[in-house]
C-alpha cells in the first residue's frame, strides 16, 4: 500500500540543510521561433476532438541505474493508449516535466534514457527542461553548452531525424523556445523553464513573458483551461528538496501582476507524487501537483511530522494542504479536459506501476481529482 496512509502530514515543508546553489545558473539559449513562442497542437495533430483532450504527463523519467522503472511507466502508458477503444479518449500526447536524462544533458545520455524507452510511444512528446537536462559536465571533452542536446531534440526549426537517436526513428520537435506555450483547443499550456539551481531561478525576461501569457490565457478562460508546467516544485513535503520559496514567490508575483490564477500547476523535480490545494482569500482553490516519479530509481520520502530539519510552520506554507501522496511507487498522470453543454472540467488520474517483478498486474489508480473550469 502507498505510504500516504501511514503519514498524517498535511502541510508542505522547507528543508533546512538544502543549499540554494544559484551559482549553477546557466544562460538561456536564444529562441528558435518568434515571440510570443506559441506552438499550435492542431498543426501537428489535425482533426482533434473539439470537446475532449486527454494526455499523459510526468517528469524525472531518466536514470543511470535501474532503468526498469522508466520502461514500466512507458509500458503502462502505452497499454492505456492501446486498450482505449474510443478514439477521443486516447491520449493525444505525452508531456514531460523535465529531467529526461541524468546527471548531465549530453547527447549520448539521450538514447538509453529517453529514445530507447519511449521509442514505441504512439503520440507526440513535448517537454520542458529539468535541471539535469540543462546542467553541463565540466569534464566533457566536447564542451557542450547548456541545453545543446535538448534543443536538438525538442526545439528545432523543423522536424527532422535526430543524429543521436540511434535506431528509434525519433524526429526533432519544433517547440519555439525553451519557455513557450502549447495552444490546444481546450487549454493553454504555459511551459516555464526554471534552470539548473536546486530551487530554480527564472530570468526577468521570462517573467515578463509569463505575465503576458497569463493575461492572454485569462482572456480565454471561459473557453480554455490555464495549465502551468514547470520543473521545480513550489510546494513539496519531501525530505530531498522540500518546497522552493523562489518558485512560490515567482508564481505569486506573476499571478498578482496578471490578475490571473491558473487552473492547475504541474511540476516534477521531486521524485514522488503529491497533490496540494492552495486556498486563496477569494475562495479560489488552486491544485499544485508534483508528478516526478516517472522512472528515476530513487524516490523521495515524505517528511515526518515535527522534524526540525523539515519545518512546516512558515507563513509561506499557510493555506496549502497536502491532499494525497505516494512516495514508494513510480507512476504517471493522465489528464482529461472535457467540455459539454453543461460542464467544463479538468480531471486527473494518477496511476502507480506494478511492483517490479510482478506478473499480470495492471497499473493501479491511486488518486483522482476534478476541477470545475466554468
């Protein structure tokens, strides 16, 4: 059984011993597309259903040891796709929340940690960069720049074969920038880049762009959900990273500047599943979901209560409640956005993969939630 049943924690934490290593910040590469860096899903997948969109999402799938878990996660997602009979219920794409490869983002890391595990996934794959994807190995004789390989895979000017994809037939994606917006018929998915440092950092230029994207998305909020994706988790109750005050302050300032609160914030970085609800004074409830148990072997435990190394009493953590978590199994989210004459909802189902070595066992539904978008 997932261990959320044995730990009564209800608040996120900060980690006292964690070092805010801002010296690891890496300069951003120039965009490959034009401002405001939008990619329209229908240009890649024509004839999308008008009233329903389904997609898989998780992060931190890479790994340098025990690749079994990432293969299991991908296998279970593919099984869901293959076993879904109704076409509009099939996942239309997979969205990666960062850390495709470890520990650095060189080209030769991509085949064993990304291309080979995902080679048979039947839908397009989009991604934001995690800290490991963007980090640079100072000992690499080729001296790659930050995000060189990531850009060749996801941010090309045209779709073409990737030289280091081996026998997988992967072609490059055409995301217009390292931060960008995926336009879909039912959602604006705003994709942030939070760089290399442990708690993330976002440049003023990206912040200005984000505020403008929130404003534009706010003007369409009755027709489209507003989904935010970033790698570093603003709120977490784990013992490896804890919450990122930097990401909390960034998001709070941007939401206030734009006068827009999104419908959901999705992140990775922490290797487990956590769903928080943040309650605002006006009654708005914003889910913050961590889905970083996508395959990296080591999972991150939830902090025990009353541990001085992981305090939860800060005012920055007020009105944020841990609703559900799983810290001992890998898994993935399936998001569905559906609009009918009477309803407009975003729903999420989180599945955990079978225990390693278990035969004939299906992925298990661990958590479900629904957001009313009207």
